[in-house]
């Protein structure tokens, strides 16, 4: 099958340090393409690309293009970017990230994982099970898969596993042989304009599946249930906790950060098959739900039971998905990417399951984008029920201008108005360390939540608390 020829010249990625861009760049580099890029700042992703032999410039300048023959951008990169402007002036093709990913997918059968939440973890789980089954897929994910040390890997088979990002509608370019939809919630309304448009986009994503493929859909989510009713001419495999799901979980328990459950798979003839004793080294029902999606894909690809069990047993997780960032005096510090109310609620529920008897769940939430906080303020104010103590950090702007009355003070005021007894604002990482140094006791879990630089707070928090305590 003909794909992108490797002799097209140098491919320049603008914003190569982005988690989505870096994965495509790495896979193309490993395929033999000449790849380079630029980003606004250093970081662990940029460092990893350089270690793999990819040139990365820091800062955006026309001179960075050099002899580039193609320029790849994300939707976050505007036309007035100096590198994009230079490419247009020189009539160098400028393509979107999703278009380049779609070209790579044309070479493969693909599992494409979409959904408002959970797609990164689910993509990682699918990749892990297929790895365990000897499928050896190429993988491009939206987060660092700990067992790879990267968010991408070039496999040797004709299968590919990709995270399909719905944020700008570009996932509709990604035609999966197997399409997974984890959930559909009101998000990215700045792009779509309405929730109805979001739902229509997911329907089109499913209908892009070829006649010989399948859509793997979460039956537990009400909007996905409605989506199922609209799918007329594609095969659907459902998963979830519902007894009506084709793949469901039973006997779920959590102990010591490990979720244990049995999976029941109903085939096309209605015959049920059990996979008992699955151990997933992650807490939270939402992670069991993600695992069911991966099981549905693995069963569709005829992976045996022992392979599925073994794959989950060695699942190393995804960076910034309930990741242990540090420990201090018997207190665990967790770093998590959750930045939507549904995600925050799920992560704090998992923390509640994982906390030691007598321990407390302490949430440190950094809202991501003023527009998201404005549009979902009530949902944010109501999602902290499983946290004993809540700290609201200043909003991570992500390039947005402030909005009057939309900030961490408004968030915390609403949390307290809903009856939460221990919610307050926090100014920054130094203030947080000082506050926690006199507050935490052995058995507590501190969960740092957000898609911004809260991850840096989490990384340095244990040492900062020790310093405050003089230990």
C-alpha cells in the first residue's frame, strides 16, 4: 500500500514538543524520514526527541525551517507564526498534525481511541494488550506510556494504535478499523459551537469505520447510549458495568492501589465467556472501565485470556495519570492530568479507594483555561466531594486572557457554598508546601490536578515539604 514516500525531504514540526506532535515526529523519524522541529521551551519531551537524534530549535524563527520541504502544525499554531509565515512565503506545504497522522494510518489497520476523557489511558491499555499478544503495533499516544518511556513506538506489524483527539474536529480524518468511544461530554465548545455538533462529530467518527471493522462503545455513558441508537450500518461492541454490555466487569475490588475484577465477554451468538482474576495496577472504577474497552479490542483481535491477564499485570501506566510524584513522611503525592469535572471526580474517587484507613484525600486543583472554568463553573464546584481538603490554585491561562469573576476564588467560593467544609485558595507551590508541612499526617494522599504546570508543583512538593519541616 502506497504511503508518504521517505524521500520527500525534511519535515519540520512547529511545536514539536507537544505531546501529540512529538509522537508523530518520533514515528516518522524511526521510519526513516528526515525530521526536525521547534518549540517555545525546553522540556522532557524535547529532551527525549533529541536523544533519539531529532534536531529541535527553541523559539520560533523563520530561519529554523532551513531546507524543510514540509511543515507540520497543530491547530494551536496560528498562521502568523514566523515559521508558518515563512513556509507560506516559500510555498512550502503546510499540513495539520491530523493530516500527517492520517497519512501514516493509511499504511496500517488502526485502532483509533476517542472520547472526552480516558482516551490516553485506554490507548495505552490497548497497546499493552496487543504487545502482550505479540501483535507489535505502532503506537501514537497522547501521554507518555511508562513501559515505552515515550508516547510513541514504531512496531513491526500492520496494526497501529492511535489516540484520536476530538478537540478541533481533526479526528474525523482518522478512519479506524476499530473505533473506540469512551464517553462524550460538553467540551471544546469554542471549536464546535454547540454540544449537538460535538455529538454529530462522534457519530461521523464511528461511521468512518469500514464495513469489516467495529465500533467499541461505552454503554455506561448516556450520550454514548444515544450514539449507539444512531449507528445504523456499522457493527457495534459495547462495554461497561451494565449487565447489557457485550464486555462487562464483575466482582470489582480495590486493594493497595490495584483493581481486581472478572471480565465477561458476550460474543455475536450470545455465548458468554469469562476472564477471571484480572489484576490492574491502578485504582478507580474509571480505570476498570477503560480496561474493558481494551479487552473488547483484544477479544476482537482474538487475544487469548492469559495474554489479557498478563498484559494488565505488567501495565506500567501513563505519566500524569495517577502517577506517584513523591512521598514524604508516609504521605503520597499524586500527579494527575485531570482538568475536566468528570475527570477530577473520577480521580478523587480513585484516591478515596486507595487512601489508607484514617488517611485524608487532599486535592490541589489548577483550573486549565478561563473559558473552560467559565463554561463549566458549576460542574467544577460540585466535583470535589471525595476530597477532605481542597486547594484552588490560580488558573493556568494557556494563552487566554483573564475573564472577570472567573478565577480560583470563584471556584472555591462555590465549593464552600455547596457545603464543603475545607476549601481555600492557594497562591503557588511555595505557599502550598508551607501549608501542607503543618497539615499532612501519615496515610494522607495529596492529589495535584490539572493540565498546566501543576505537574511541576507535584514534582517538587515532597522536597519542599521536607525543607519546611527541616528534615
